C-alpha cells in the first residue's frame, strides 16, 4: 500500500522568501511522484512530476522538487515566493506497476504576505 | 475536446432529490477517479475505475452514492436523496493505465449545492 503525508496544512511566507512544502511518501517500491496546484476557484493542474530520470525535477512557475529515496521525501521548493503563488498544493503518488491507484496528500495551503 | 469534461458545472437541488453528475475522460485514459472537495478542504477520494470496473470504491460515503462507467469512457456519479452535507465540488480525473506515467488530468468540477 502507498500513502502520502504532507507536513503542515498551512504555510505562510513573505513575498520574496523561500517556499518549502514538505511531502513524504510510503510505498513498497519507488513510485511516480507529483505535485499539483489548485489556484482559488480553479481545478487542479500538474506542477511537476518525478518518473525515473533526474532526482531534481523542475516544474512550472519556478518550482522544483527533489526526490530523496533515503528520506522517502519529495519536498517542493521555490527560491522566491510571489503573490501569485498563493494556492493549495497537493502531493501525490502513483504506482509504477500495472495495478493500484494514485493517492493524494491532504494538501497544503500556501499564503504569501506582501 | 481534449480535456476532461464534467457536467453540469453547477447544480442546485433540494434536499431529498437525486442528482447525476457526468464525467467525460480524455480518450484512451483507462483510469478514472471521482473526488469530493468541500469548501476550503482537501480532496476526498470517492471511487476509482480501471476500465469499466471499480477496484476501489472505498471512499463512497454511504449507499446513497453510486457510480458507473461504460465503454471505458463516460462515468456517472449518482447521489440519491441528497443531504445538505453533500454540498461540495465533485471532481473527476482521468489518467493512462497504472504504470504508464500516472499523471491525473482533472476536470473543472461539478459544484453541487443542496438547499
């Protein structure tokens, strides 16, 4: 069975500060890993994904995430927060095998203060 | 269209009525998911289809909720005898088969309001 834990349901940063959203996973084999973003009153869209190539993955809007197998983590970072980054962020895992479904974390709400 | 399509986008109903929500996935996507998202909350998993079968329906909150999928395409989520606590946005997502990348593509959702 696989699971996802997002540490911190709410994160608040100042504009220009580092953004760090934490995600840890549990899976019997290394899964595919994803971050999705949901802007206010919008649907979810893919921010970035890790499949099997480089462990540092770059996504849209300056976000990136690093897959660390030893720590079973896939934390999302952005060097400098912008007001437009305020949104809900979801970490998700998906199996590499031909069975099983994707699993989402509970989400982290990012607030950016001016 | 090329994306996941959901209808209706908005539905207002009276308590006790039945509602049907429809999802048209991306063509060729064998996996289909239904989620519920209450105001200000995260994603609540409801049911997962692989093809026309539902190997995981553990998230359906009660027997008032049911879903089906036909032709490995369209899916319908039915809520019988709606209650006010059913008010939420119902999101549908589709993806390729497990093990083929895993990215979910979401529709815009169906906003259900039960008066």
